[in-house]
C-alpha cells in the first residue's frame, strides 16, 4: 500500500510519499486536498492508497472537501 503522509513542517505543510517530499503547501487544508486528489488518481489504476495526517493512522476512504 502506498501512503501519502500530510505532515507539519517549520514553514507550512508537506506531502511525503515513503521518504520523499512531493509538495509543499501553506495550509494543512491545501495539503490534504492535494494528497486526496493524488490518491484518487492512483486508486483509479487499482493501487491501494491511503492518506495519513501528521503520523496518524491512514485514512483509506477519506475524500477531499474540494472537487
């Protein structure tokens, strides 16, 4: 399973996949929205994907608040 981790950083929020940072955002809401969009796109190809916030347990079925 691939996990997108939305983590707090010293100057904003980031999305980490495995041990790599993919993007940097000013707010948690922006980062979470983008992580969910990326996860949804990957799920369409049959890959199991989860989104976790700041080290919490993965939220497999989480949907973005933004379309």
